[in-house]
């Protein structure tokens, strides 16, 4: 039985991790850390957990974590993880970080996009980008995973087969993506109040969103050349979900049937990636509450352009579910363990 702890357990990504681990047949949740709610039962903070997980929130002790846990999930704000992970890693723990601090191969890219120095650049050489469908073998061997972002998971999976097979003009990639409000976290800010979000839709951080660099890193690795792309995020009035519509010019004409066949071949055997039939496209409620990534596409014959549509749940496949999938790989379990539930739909 794997013993696990969650740091930042009362944020949205943290509590989703707690929820999944509490029902995981191969895992025992032994520690939940929350500075804000220390001393309180986590089931008093989130009453949906009453009788399911009644652990008391505590402050972080690396010594206690090393004694009571085999793996620690760090669901901390960007910038905070890199301050605590070196000690956790040094204590021999396996660490799955849900922030952006250990997702990058090049420290200069991190520092450019996050606007702060990285305090543990030596650990970037040890960390593995935790997109399971692309880095499965490396994840199995590492003790430190940089769990991908939500926008990035959806966008990379949407474009990976095209980029890997050299079928598109890599300079033409445009990703137009929408996120549910929970993607902004549990912190209070005017932009995320109900009256500001409901019946409203808005673009934000155009041409500057941090996830742009993450998508570029992974697609560049697949392409074998540097890719620079256009990424446009939007906030939409729903609680959960990432919905990405991705555009690229084909190098030569391919039918939708041909491309869908290529996608099925690329993702053959991937339980959590579902490729739609021609004429069908994903919707956010097909994946809400699940660890699935759904993908469909259309070819615009007039422009010789492929349009790929992908959807995930930002808190599951885009955060906690993928983190648990990474844990399963790191400990030699079937990666579907604890994650096979279908979407909520309603």
C-alpha cells in the first residue's frame, strides 16, 4: 500500500487529489497539509469528505512526511513548490508537483515566463514532465515529476500526432482555449466572483500566458525543431473544463479520415485518450469529473487547414487525475487504478 501526503490540500487541485486518493485501492492517504486550516479536519473544510477522509490538516514537517509517506503531492502556488521540494526530495521521497516549478527542461525558460529566479535549478535535471502518454518510461524511473498544466495537457495531446509526423506547418499553429473558473484556483479575486463570471466570457493574458512556453517545449521535442505558436486563453462561466480548438495549415492535403486514423495509431492502447469518429466532436461535459482527454478534428478543404478540438477536466486530467496517473506509473501499478470513472455529464 502506497502511503501518500498532499501539501496544499485545501486548494482546488489539492482537494481533488485528496478525493481521488481517498478512494484509491492501492493508496493510503496519511498526511494532509494546509497552513490556512491547520488543526481542522479536512472534512470540516470540505464536508463532502465526511466519513470518507477525516484527517486533520497540519503544517508541513519534512521529517514527518519522510516518516509517514512514500510520495508527496505538492499542490502549492507557483514559486512555493521550489522552496520545499528540495528538502522533500533530499529526504528520499517521491514528489509529484502540481505547480509549474519543475515542468521545464531549461531554467532560463522558466525564469523568463515566471519572472523569478529558480531556487533549485539542479533538480530540473532530475524532474520529468508528467504527461503520461508522452513520457511514460521516464516517469517510471524518476522520483520527481512536474505535473503538466491543464491548458497544456489538452493542447499538447491535441497537436502531438500532427507535429510528430511532420504533417503541418509548425509556424501556423494557433490554439484557442477556454477554461472553467476553477482553473484560477480558490483564492479570492474580483475577476472570479460569480457576478463577474456568469453570463460572461473573456480573453486574458493574450500572447503572454505561461502555458504557452510549456506547450512549445513539448511540441518542439516532438518536432525536433523549435516551435513558436499562438496561444489564446479564455475564461468561460463553467466550474470545470478545458476546451481547446487548435488550428494548423497542412503541408499537403489529408482527409479527416486519414488524420483520425493517424491519431488512433499514435494513441493506440492509451486508455485515457479517446479519438472521436469523423463527424463527431468532443464537448466539455463528456469529460467533466473524469481523467479522459477527448479529441476530434475537421479538415477545412478550402484552406487546407486542420482544426482539432480537444476537451479535458482541468482538475482531473489537467491536475489531480494526471498526478495520480503519474503516481501509479512511479510505483508500478496499472496507471488506470483509481481513475476509471467516466465523466459526470450533468
